């Protein structure tokens, strides 16, 4: 794991009680009946900080809001309520040159290396476009910079003249990384970076990302569902459940002593190579509640083995514990 580049300071990105709700399309009959509009509550009061130079891992079940959070941080989605700040400034207020600067400094690498690249453009054309649009280099210096980017992501120089369909999945993901790096960002948001790749290729891409972070002093938000992978790459981990952050803390502390019942259940359910532990791996019981009508109080109370009446009524907030973790749980 790479070391944090700078001491803790004002967060480079902070999320303050962010909510993202998507309206559900009503049928004509529902409108005539005067039924109230429904909203998918993708994010609900998320509080999070990303420090300069660190890797923050985001984990949770499918549908918990990980990808929505990632897209919100890069400005692809607007918050319904709350704020996302970059270097202390609310990104919703950024306009013109300031917005272009933010878009350059916070780059996203998408999950699908097949769908995120233009199939009709060569690698060189894609990188040249990114360099030109953001005025990263004078025109005569662009070819040399493209060669530098190929070397950074460990692709051969002849890749420049090839189309995306001529590459493997791992190579395409490297191209996606090079395109993000072309504009010299400070923050990379990696949304399920390796989930579409073969296991044999995943380690290569993850190790590449770690090397790039150290070499370029990058700050990384790493969204994944593979708990072992997140432990390997992250300095801190945030656990999400039904649109909320329920626990966040230093990686090794959180993995050794998880405090939230949901975090404990996730870690118990993770695959293990230890035969003695296999029988203890019990997955979560019950179904994930609908984000259209989440339960009152603690959203995990419908599946929690420690539920009390207080959990059903009062929503817990992230509270700092003696271990350094922040946990949203009355029981913890």
C-alpha cells in the first residue's frame, strides 16, 4: 500500500449530508388518481471526507448507492439536498472556467472498459482529444505526451494507432486510466475498476493504480464489492447500506474490529481460504429494503440481529468511537 502523501489537512473532497433522489415515472392512471410522486432514495444524508493523497474504499451490497456516490463526486449527478465540496468550494456553484477546472482535476474511470471507449476512435485520437480540449499541451507536444501516457500505463507504443476492439479487457481499462491521466487530475474516482476483468488481470490493474498513485501523488476513491481487494488497496474504508454510510475508519482497524452489525455480516460473508473459517461464513438474512420506501429509524434494523425498539424509531448518526472509527449504530 502506498503512503499518504501529505499530513491530514482540509479534505480535498467533503460530502455534507448529501441526498440524491430520483423521481419515479408515474403512469397516466396514477396521475389521474392523484397519487403522490415516488422517489428512489439513492443517497440519504451521506457524510464523508476524502483526504489528499489517500485511497478511500467504498464497499456495500449491490444497490447500496456506491456508484451513485461516485457519480455525484465527479459532478455527473447533482445532489437533491446537501453539498459536495472540492477544496472547500461547493461544486454546485462552479461555473465557466472554475467548472472546467474541477472537471479536469476530478476524473472518473468507469466500470465497463468496453462501453466507456469510443469504438471509432484510435487510442491516439482519444488521448489527443482530451489533451486538446483542456489545453494540456501545445499541439506540437501532444504526440510526445501520448507516448508518455502509454508508458505510464504500460502499453506498447503501437497501441496508439489501434481501435478499442483490438485490445483485451485489461488493456482497455489501462486505456481508460490513461485517458483520465491525460488531463493531470488530482483525484481519481474508480467505479468498480476491475469487476469486469478476469481475476488474473485484476491484480495487474490494481498494482498499476497503486504505482500511479505513488508516482503522481493521486487521491483515489475506490468503489468495489470485493472486500479483500479493498483491504489491499485502501487506507480507509467506508461501508454503505441503503444510501447511507454506516461505518468508516482506518482499513486494518475496521477489518480487525468491525463495529457495525452490517460490517460484521459483510466480513463474515466474504470468501476465505481458511478451511476452519468456511463453516462460519453466514450471509446476511432478509432482503434489502426498497429504496422507494426505506424503513424508519435505522435502515438496517429489518436485518439486524441486535435490533431494539429504539432502532426502529430513531435514526443513528455517525459517531466517533474510541477506536477511531465512525459508526452509525445505537448498539455499537
